[in-house]
């Protein structure tokens, strides 16, 4: 196997031997220094949790700010002539779109969905779109679906405009790109719950706050991908346009933007998916629609009602994802026969015709007689599971037993261990991890983010959340790496997994809470289980892609030297796929944190519970502090799991 490793290095993995040697030497120095600091700290500082003397009580100032905003919301010029106009514009826009959807009726909306999908992606997706809306109506969720769709239309439109403008500025200016990049990086790792609190502080509970939180959450992908598409435009094409005397504006409109169409449509796709996810979560602050039905059902542990509202959310996500993805895939293919406007004329005519026919038939709204109730059957099934699967199952035990064992044997020891560690030792551990995998800049960011949690006075709740994240990430990586490696080594397994992963990756975070509540009840273990299910698809996909991207020449060389399949995996594929595996770890951490925080709705406790409590009780001081701690925790976890380009790019 020595020859195999030599072949891999010859192929380019470890071509930069001095850099690799320096990296190993640097890691050793960091570890030795950390050990020395650990011994010195134990002697000089001792143990204990975060000291009270280093905390800052923000409840008073935040309470004063909250009171001032509430007292002046109806009189201060800032609210009357700025925030007030924004709020009114949002309300009028959402109401206008909702009235249009109601005027079109179920027939018009279904016709529009089917015809748009047909125009963009073909007859198969058109039938899928119509079937999805029919199922939403059959479940008795037509009105909530239209409410969510109206909010989505306004939020996506605003997100696309804002993201495109930011991306345009970043794509055309290096200075703007450098300034915007850390902001977008930070926003990308912020869990969705963290966006709710600032807008509630300014706009209060209701649709405006929900829409604006959705816009803030969904705009970064559009901005990032727009900038990427503009900056990666073919240099030869741009030089040719310049040589023909085109002005900067002409080059933008005739060269840069057309060349960036794929990235723009990918940005639209990602913005739509994130907006739907956030629109559902924003039900906590009064968004209404399907998310509110799920939230109310989960609050009363009514799994049947939650599932009845959750299925339309998944269907909306799948249809929107498929339509926008198909539009992106068709770019560059042969154009359809006839003028481009003729197809869209058919869409408009078909929609209007279907709406008029439904109104003439006196059935503009979906009849109640055509609905199918699944709440009672699902709750009966959950009751049966409670009686037969929760506990007492021979040999394997029940789901409640699994949740209790996971809590007792894993979650509690990890939480207690983190809280037992001296605060300075935990900061030192964060610094070591960040320094080994990154640079001094990332180390400083990670340590300051973790220290800020202690300063905010939520050290123990944050460590409770961190324990859930670490346990969830461990389970996710074990399962995700195993499944990803199996998929990379078998085309049949990969084909079987692809549709499953596609569906799971389009489901909003909120929906994952429904099955785990049905299986495990409420508590920390169900919150971690939902996080694992949510993060698994991304880890599996990245692992599979990384393993498949290994140079076939290297694989063939190792095979010709007599390496077995297991030797190829351990000595060639895994080392060469290391950057992809590290990216899978990073994405797993970020995604698990996002759902663990939402798990506060189903008994996850810790920071997520503080956010929910602050929103529900109007205690914005508690909610804002917890939200800020979540942001800091996400920033720290991202920095200690995200290798810098310098280190991954040089084989370190």
C-alpha cells in the first residue's frame, strides 16, 4: 500500500510538502502552547462557570428601548414617516396578492400553476403542480395555502430585488464585494429564529414583521450568487464587448447579465426555498397561513393537525423548487418554436378562462364537501404508537425509551461536561480548534463570539444548546458519512437516494418537528432527532460528491497496484476527499444548530426556549439576548469547522 499512497501524492494531494510540514509543525506548536496555557490557567484562575463580574445585564437597557419604541410607535416621526410607510406597503402588498388569489379562485390558481410549470418545465411537472394544489385543497388547507403563497410572493419579490441590487454592486466593485462578503457570511450561519426578534422590536407582531424577517433571511443567497455570476463572467467575451466600443452599461446588459443567467436563476431558487422556510417559521410572530396552523398544532401536541398543514408546505416547496430548477436547466437549450410571448399568452388566457368558468359554475372557492380530514386518523395512529411503540417493545425497546436513553447517556453527560469545564478552558479549546483549522483571524472571531455569550449572561443555556448541537452533529456525521460513502461506491444506491434527498432538502425546517413529536413526544432528544434528519441530506450529498470527485486515474493506479476496496477507501479516497468532508462537517454543524434552536418549540429548552418565551410573552429583553447568543454560537461553530481557503487549497 506504500506504492498506492505514493501514487496519490504524485497525483497532487501532497505535492506541497513544505506547506504540509509547516502545517503539522504549526499544529504541534498550537497544541503545546494550549497545554501550557491550560496548566497555567488551572494554577492562576482555577475552575468555575463564567464569572458574574464579567457579565453585562442588558435587560434594563433593552427593556427601556422596548418601552420607548412601544410608547413612541404611533407618534415619533421615524415610525410615522419611515417604518410606518414600510409596514403599510407590506400589508397592502400582501393583501393585494391575497385578494388576487381569492379572485382567481381554486380553478384559476391551479390553472396558473399548471400552465406556468408547463411553460417552464414541461407537461410532467405541470401535472405535478396541479396535483400538489389539489392535494392542498383536499386537506382543507386551501385558504391557509393562499395566505402563505401571498406572503411568499411579496417576500420573494422584495428579496430578489434587494439581493440583486446588493449582488450587482458587489459584482461590479471589489471594494463593495470585500465589505459585503463578511456580512453575508455571518448572515448565512445565523439561525432563522435570530431574525425574528429585531423586526418584532420595530414592527411588532404581525405580517409586516414576518415579511421583513423573511426578506432579511432570504436575500443573501440572491446577493451572493448574483455577485458570483457577474464576477465570473467570461473574460474573453467581456474583452470582445469592450473592443467593440460598448459602454459599461451596455456590457452589463448585453454580456455580464446574460452570462450570469444560470447563477441568477439559482439565486432565485435558493431565495424561494429560504423564503418559504422562513415564512413558515415566522408564524411565531403572526405570519398566519400554513405555518400558524403547524405552530398552533405543535403547541397543543396535535400531530394530526400539524401534519395536515405540514403536507401542503412540503408540496409548495417541492413545486417551487422543481419549477425554478427546471427554468435554470433549460438555459442554453434550443429555443421553442414560435415567439416567446405566445406561450405566456396561453398561460394568461388559460388562467383567466379557468377562473371565469369556476365563477360561472358558482364554485370560486373549494367546496367543503371535497375535503378529506386526516387529523383524526393520524391522531389515532399516534395514539396507537403511544400505546405500542413508545415503550415495552421486546428486545429493542420503544421510541420513548430510545429518547430517554439518548438523553441520559449522551445529552446529559455532554451538557454536564461542558458546564463543568472552566470558562477559560472552554475558550482555550475553541481557540485551539479554530487555530488548527483556520487562521489567527478566524481564531479571534471564534473566541470573541464565545466570550460574548458569557458577557450576555447566558453561558449555561448556551452550553446546553451546544451540547445538543454536538450530539446531533456526531449522529449526523456517522450516518451521513456512511450513507454518502455507500452511495459513492454504488450507482444503484445513489439513484435510490437521489429522490429521497431531493424531497428532504426542499422541506422547511419547521416540518421536521412533526414526525419526531409523533415518534418521541417532546423534549431535547426529539429536537436533536429533527436536527439530524434536517442536516443528513446535505452531509450525504457533499460526502458523495467529494468521494466521486476523486481523480479516476489515481483510483485506477491504486487498483492496478493491488489495493483492495477498503484500502482504496482509507488510503486514497478519504484523504483526497478531505476538503469535501470538512465542508460536510461545517454544513452539518450549521444545519443542526438551526433546527436545535427551533426545537425550543417542542421541549428542546435552552436558548431556543428563551427566544420562544420572549416572543410569546413580549419579553423582548430575554428574547433578544438569547437571539444574540444564538448568533454568536453559530458564528463560533462556523469558524471552528470551516477551513480557510489557504489551508484546504494547499493540501494542509
